[in-house]
C-alpha cells in the first residue's frame, strides 16, 4: 500500500521568480513498512514512538497528533489510524488501536497508545527495564566506546522522557 504526500514550501517575500521556485510541490512516497511494526512489548515502545513521530513528521502528518490543534484533515487522520492498525495488528497493542476502529481516529489511537505505555504501571515496567539495562552496560577493552555511549544515552533519554 503506497501513499503519496505533497509537501508545499512557503514562498519567500522576494521577487516573483523566487515565489515560483519556492512554491513547487514535492512528492514523498512512503510505504507502510516504513512506518514499522510494534509488537506491543513495553521495552519497544520508545523506539516505535520515535520512529512514528519522525515518519509522520516527514510525511506532513505530525499536526494530526497535536491535541492543541483541531483535526482539519479527516482523510489524513483515517490514514494515520490505518497505519497504527497495520503497525500493531500482530502484537499485543492491537486491542488498544482497535478501540478506535469505529471512528478510524488516528489521533485517538495515538493517545490511547501513549496513555497505555506511558501510564503509571507500564512506564514503571519500562523504567525498571531501562535501569537494569543501564546497570548491565559495561565498556570493555575490546568494546566500542561509541556503541557504549549510544546505548547509555538511549536508555537515559527513555528514562528522562517518562518524567
């Protein structure tokens, strides 16, 4: 399933020649597997969340997930719902997304996932797993320092994101 997105660049306040150049339409092509799969395991939530935010941002759909803005693009909201449905249909998070099936509300599906995985009980489990992984990290003489640093920062960021 392939979706085509148009991204319009705003025009600058210079001459008409600049206006013609900067208002061109650019097409993005995104296939569903670019969105990723989410198996529903709490320890995989933050990777899925980050990939989701960046993928929807590139596709021009990040505003659909913004609660402070009204959902103007209902078709886009439905597409986002179907992306979440496809991403979770083989895992334990599918029941969370399927709760929005009647409305096909992508924003509601996103916030239902966030509430579940960033709520008190599940985020506590995620924090515990992160702390254990941080404690188990060790830099060995044969290990790569950059890999150690990246993993440390990754787990630290997850813990900070929960607060």
